[in-house]
C-alpha cells in the first residue's frame, strides 16, 4: 500500500476540414478545392488524484480515458496516484487537482475543519474496510478479539470502527492491544506478529493473503454495529460546483460511462487496466473485481447515487464517537445533482 506510481495521460483530438468551392460566368479561374484544415478546439486539462495505487476499483476512470469518453466531452484527463494519500482533500481544495477519491469519513472531517470539499458520486456503495484473521486462528467474531493483538495502519477512524464492532458484542477497544504496523497489514497477519488486522479491504488484502497460502476470516463492519457507509467517494470543491458545473457534469458523465462498462464486464475492465497500468497484479484483481463490481451499483440502480439517510446516520455515528462536532451538516457534504442528470 505504498500507493505511488507513474501516471499515463490519454489524449484525443479531432480535425475538421472546411471545404469551399467557387465559380463564375467570367473566364474560368481555378480556385482551391479546400482551405487549410482548421484546428479543433483544445481539450480542457483535468487532474484527478486517486486514493491509492491503481487497482480494479479505479478501472472506470481508465476505461473512460482509454476509450475516449473524456475526450468526447472535451476533457484531457490526467489520472495519478496521490503523493500522500492523507492529503488528497487538501490538493483538491487547493485546486492542484480538480477531482479526487476519498472516504466518507474524510469528507465529513475535512468540512468540519473548513475545507470546502463535496462528494459528487459514490464510487463504492458499502464498506470495504474490515477486520481479518487467519482461518486457522478460529477467531471469527468481534468477541473473539478480546485479549488479542490487532494490527492497524495508524489511521484514526479505524480505532472508532473497531471499537464499535467490539461494542456490538459487549467488549471495547480497552480489551484489545492495537499494534501500529503501517500499511504492511497482510505481512503482519501472516507472520503472526498480530492476531488480527483492521483497515484491510476484503476485496483486495484478503485475496493477497489467500494467494500466499493463508485463508482468512472476514468480519464485515456493517454486519457488526457500524452504520453502512460509502467506502469511497468522488470529490470536488464547492467553488468548482458553483463556478463550472458544466465541466463537473461532463466529467461525471464520462466517468459513469467508464464504470457502466466495468459493471457490464468486470474481467474486461481489469484486462484494460492491466494494459494501461502494467504494475496491476491480475492474481489479485481478477478475483477481486468480481467481488467489487456489484458495489459500484446503487440500490436504486445505476452508478454513483448517494442516500441522504446514509450520510445523516453516519454523521450521527461520527458525532457519537467524538469525530465530529454538532454543527457539521452531512446534507451539505454531498451533491446528487450530477448523477441525477445522467438518468
């Protein structure tokens, strides 16, 4: 999860040829059959920062780039991993990136600190974060974690998520030992440095462990007391929404086309991703995308929709756990209008 790789940029241009012919009753004079070709309008450059290194969850963006969906909207889109995953919202807010991928928790906390970012589409409709243990350990429920060592990546909200899961079965964070292992979660688990890990995606790290010969038990957060939430969301700024809604709409429309293709054929999406980003590990992404693809579609159908009740309920949980202040408005943190316009 060091998440830093090179960026590929796809460009697409059109040439329009204007033809003109003339004649008269005067003695014939040859005239050019066509004028010099006119230059097409330049594509508008757009920068998008991912949340991590490219993997199957980003395939919709790369499909839209590779198949010319962005170019058809007049956009020249640069897609790049974040130099610092913790700073995605700051680079978007500062205008260094036009769009970014982040977390529902991150958007709410940023807004509470005066960073005017807004979620304009839900990329993943349900939590990917989970608690994992080795199958051989027999640890399969939160109550089994009491007295155990749990590896975590040092990201604060993982503490609150784990605490809620533990409390759902009568225990709490005080009854486990947290060990900061950074992003080497799977390595810490399979080496038995820790008994469990939190912060690992059940559509990715679980497969990595299995591929290394270590089957795992997975505890899904929304099945153990945590309110259902959008794992990843597409964000931009309030200013961009107010001042250039047409560009936002174009970007959302092209991105949705990419994800619709990925939903229709997840394996083809991963093969395209591998072609444009050779570092992608097909041994993880091919089985992983089949687990992930259903989470790209909202219960109402289609890509990107966000439910107000989900934002309100999750914000309440964040306030109850001390992560948010009372005056943080979850209804201002998301905007469905661009996804709604796709229907």
